[in-house]
C-alpha cells in the first residue's frame, strides 16, 4: 500500500483556500490557481501562517503515530523496473 507524506503548511493552506480562489476567479487551470495561492500565502503575516504550521505539525505527529516506521524514502523506487529481453 502507498502511504502519502503528511501535508506541509502550504499544502494545508492550499487545500483550505482553493475553493475560494476557484469561486472568485474564472481561471480553470490549476497552475494559475496555484500561482494565486502562492502569492496569497507569501502575503500572509507570520501569525496567519503559524496556524498552518501548527496544523502541519499535528499532521506530522498523527502520521508518525499511524505509521511509526515510515520514511519518505519508502515511497521512492517502488516502481518495478522492466527488464529488457535480449
């Protein structure tokens, strides 16, 4: 089974704010929406960002409890390499 990484502060912010940005703008491309979200994230004060950093910390702790031995490295190199037949 594939275990995802815990979300970081910015990803949690994006998850929460994406619907607002989509509703406010006519843009449909996720790249453009991500750009807006990125600019808004940088415009936030440290205090406003702190809320998301705290959520991210809790997310990491929960992730560590659920998957104690997990490391991000476990997700890489899992794809089976096809052997070429000679």
